[in-house]
């Protein structure tokens, strides 16, 4: 009988200890967060217009319209004739205080609609390709962007009206 009692006691202890070990638990609280931003947009307010340029009779030059001015400069033997010049101008809108990455292509081609092209090298007034919108989070923010460019002109450049397009994009960083 004593063996039976010991056996029962051992079984009860084993079940109790096993239950105590499996009853141990641990938990941790985890937070979830997000920030809702208004969409970032870009609006063009002026196209890139180099005005009219007289090609040189000999030699070559470079036509330049900087991102900081609406004035065309011609180096070399080309001369500016007339017309209204304008750097490309944009307004970037979005959530105040946010950093926006701006992508401007390095160059684009302008064509006369035939087989003649001018390759324009682009430059913007941003350093590092980003801009921080004015204001603070919770309010609308904005920033200006200006793009200029340059292209070569020589005595062999075909006289014509040249046009082309390029895309500028923005995204929150």
C-alpha cells in the first residue's frame, strides 16, 4: 500500500510540475505608428525657352540659360538675336517640412521635326537633388524649382525652329 501511495504521490508531483512549467508566459507591448502626408505635386509655371539665336558664320559657340536667370548668354561666335527667354519654372507642393527628391534628366533633345537635333544639357537650382518644403508637418508646404540648360551651336547648325520635351518628377524621401 505504501508503494501505491508513493506511486500516486510521484504521479501527482509530475503532473503538477509539468503544468507549472507550461503555465509560464511572457508578453511585450508593441506600438504601431504612421504619418499621413498630403500628396506631393509639381506644377510647371514656365517652359524652357532660349529665344532666337543667330548661328555663327564660322566656328561655334554655346547658348546658355542658367537656372538662376531668364537671361540667355552666348559664348563663341554666335549672337543672340531676339525673343523672350525663360528658364523652366516649377512649384512643388506637399506636406510642410518634408524632404522631396527631385529628378531632372541630365539632357534632352530638341528637333526641327526632320533629322536635325540639338542636345540640351540641363541644370537645376537644387543642390543634391532634394528640397525641403517650407512650413511644418500638418500644414501645406511649397518650394520653387528652376531649370536651365545649354546647347552648342555652330556654323553648320541647320536653321529651324527646334522643340523637345523632358519630364521632371518629385517624390517624398
